[in-house]
C-alpha cells in the first residue's frame, strides 16, 4: 500500500482529489472502488451511519489491500473511535463540527503522539504488529495522517483562517448542508450559502490551507475549482448505487416502449 505520508503530501500539494462517502461498510464495494474506479480516497461515515468496530476494521483492511487511502468521519471530535480507527490503519480522520481554533487543536492532539494525547501501542495494524520500531511508528503516525476539519456553521466560516493555521490541520472541509441549516436559509435561495462557502475557501487558501467540500454531484464542480477547492468528497455509495439502478430501470423501460 502507498504510505499514508504519500497521500498527505498529495493533499498538501493541492492535487485535485476526489473521494466518496461509504455508508454501507461493504468490503467488496471498497475493493471495487480501489480496483476499478480511479477514485483517490474513501471516507467511512460514522457520523451518519454506524458499524461495529469489527466491521470498520475489515473495511480498513479492504482499503489497504487495494492501496486506497481511507479516512474515517467520526461522530464527534470527542469520539473514542479516533485512536481505535487509527490503530486499525486508517489514513486520517474527518472531524465534524469544528468551529474554533481551540477545537481544531484538540482534534489534532487526539491523532498525535508528540504534543498530543494518543495512547501508544505497536500491537495493531498501523504499528505492523510490532514490526515497526517505536520511533518509526511515531514518525509515520505524526507525519503521515490526514486531519480534516469540517466547516459547518457561520462561526467556523469566520474562524476558517485561524483553523487552517493550526499546526497539523490538513484540510478545511466545507459541509454545505449543515452550513445551510445553520444559516436558516431558504433551500431555494443559494446566495447567502454560496457567500459563506466562498469566504471559508478564501480564508483557508489565503492562509496556505487546503479547501475541501462535499458535493452531491459534479454539476458545480468547475465553480469550486475556480474558488481553489482541491479536496472533493462527491456523493455516497448509497446514492450512486440508487441512481445507477434507477437509470438502468429507466433505460430498460424506455427500450420496452415506456411500458
């Protein structure tokens, strides 16, 4: 598998990367994504879906067998799953609802050994079950894992520059749906939402940070590329499966003359 540090370097270089949320926790699906699609990474979603630790562990192993970087979106920045999923071999963490630099600092600390609070052990996949020396593992962990902060409310937008400046923060990831809810805007009125997204991206990039965003589809991707966004999570495995089957059935019925 490509080293986590290599993926983190691609993020830092602002390469245009596209990933997808995985909510079904299906091992074969992850392998298919790695073998056949050319996708850059996947994100296991533990905020809006759930799975047992054993299932999460198996998903991470499946991703590693096809050299597919896998991030985990935890349920909260305080989640006990941060250290556990990193021990399993995840490539990084997506932290939801990060609104201040202090919250970002605390999130990063959960992932790091030096200047952090992550408990140390080598008896797991990330430590190659003891094959790595303590020094090798600490260095690989602290230099290789991606820490992404989800920008989801006006306070987070206001603080996006300072969040991006926190040592160890790799991505400011805008969540448009939660941001829209926080703004209490009419879903048919995009202006205020887009203004907030532009502000978050500009503040992030002006402070040498990496801007990311969730998109339900690729309809407006060029707009966000023009804003400097380079880290995209597009759709979910559930949505892609549903739309693919819907299209198949629609075309089938069309071929039968609309019956």
